[in-house]
C-alpha cells in the first residue's frame, strides 16, 4: 500500500538506500513487464484519453457522456502514449511505505516471501502510475465532462427524478465499492486507480505471474512467459478462498486500501446471496450431495470428483456461508443457488 507522502526525492533516496542492486532491478523489471502487457496498455490509454470505452464502462445511464459520444474506441494516439510508459517509468520515483521496502529487502530471491512482496510493490506502482495519469487530465475528454454529468445526475437522484438507489459515480473510472474521492489522499485519482475486483490466484497462476515479472525481454522464454501471464485474474471455481467484503473489512482487517473505503457502521456492501460465482464452495456442496446420494444408493459415481468437492467445502474463510460458526451476514442473505 502506498505511503501517504508527496516528497518523491526523499522516497527515491529511501528506495535506493533500502534495496540492494538485485532487489531494485527485480522491481524495475517487474514493473516494466507489467506495463508491456496489452491489458495494461489499454487500461492506461483510457485514463490518458479521459473516458473509458463503452465496453470497459459496462452498464452506464443512457445520458452519460460515454454513451452520448458513442465512445467505443480509445481516441487516436493514447495507445501509443500508454505503450511508451514502459520506457519512461522509474520505480525509484514512487512512494512506498518504508516497512514494505524493508520486508522486500529481507526476503531472499526465489522464496515465496520475495514473490509476495514483489507483487505488492508492483501493485502499488501501477496504482500510482494510474493516479498520476488521471491527475494530468490531458486527454481528449476532460474530467469536467464527467463531473458536470455527475452533478446533474446527483441532483436528479436527490429530487426523485432518478431512482434513489441508483447512485451515480463521481469518477468515470471507478469500482462499485470505491467511489468516495473525499476519503482518498489523492481524491478522484485514487478512485480511478482502483478498477477491478481482485481474486486470489491459483498456485499455478501465481507462479506464472512471478515468472513473467522476473523475466527479461532478452530471455529466450520471455515470449512464452508473457503469453502465460494470467493477468487479469478472473473469478473461477479455482480462484479461492473468497471473503465477504464487509466482514473482511470490519472484522478481519482485510482491505484493498484503508484510505479508499470507510468502515461502514451499517452493512451496505458485500454478499447478500449465495451463488457459485461468489462462493465456489456452494457448487462443491451440491456436488457432494449428488455424488453421495449416488454412492449410498449403489449407483456409479466419480470418487475423485467427490473427494475434490469435499476438499473444496473445507477450503473456506470465516466469512463463507459454509464456515462454522456461520458468519453474521448469512442471517440477512437471500438463499440463491443453495
């Protein structure tokens, strides 16, 4: 997580002082590799452009500038600018919390701890790059375009002209759970730099990610490692265990950025239903029930599939609807897909 510090000169001295040559080169290589990915280039190009495309924005009101302008493609020139970032960015100018740098330095290359801290620093770096690009506001579409729409939409919501439950987002680039610029040190820029829900990678995905981060463009296997890079990591039955956002934040001190999401006094986010897409163990439970019924009735069944599903049921967090004791949120849930 980024330090709340705007003195880049002090941070540069700290990074070069704390990290030895090997750790510093590993971080530089990892950030550069991530910036070379097509998914990264497209994401940063949209921030540079000033508006997300229709496809990236998802469901937005029909009167939103994205729809009105039919912004289906990134405007000319911004993909090239985003692609050039990998040659311009220097991680030594980023702001890192000192204890994160120390932890990374103490980790031995090749260990799991080294890989985990490396990924942490890369995530912080990408967040700061995105925030910096947003703050420039030098794109084809200025941020004021969205701000004007937001002010109009918010007036309509408060006056009853729009559904009261349909909250317009104050930033065109934003995650549904991170929409409070007033809570963030960099305001709108921090919100714009938090676009996606994060899912835990599988061991295979994590190993492939780290291998790509540490590879060199001059290596013979770099192209293969780049193609095998799992980013972005989507939700599948294998990406687990899952946490209920509200309980993770309020009870287990697990959060993406403690400055970007206030601790709510009333549950206003998180799970309200039980679906396999949110809780893969719900599908495992159904599988166990079906296969055990077949086994007990003497029918043929897949013993390996049953064992895998039973293992899946036990691989849960304390916030899972199938954990013991049951989490508090389950009391008010909608049992969907049980």
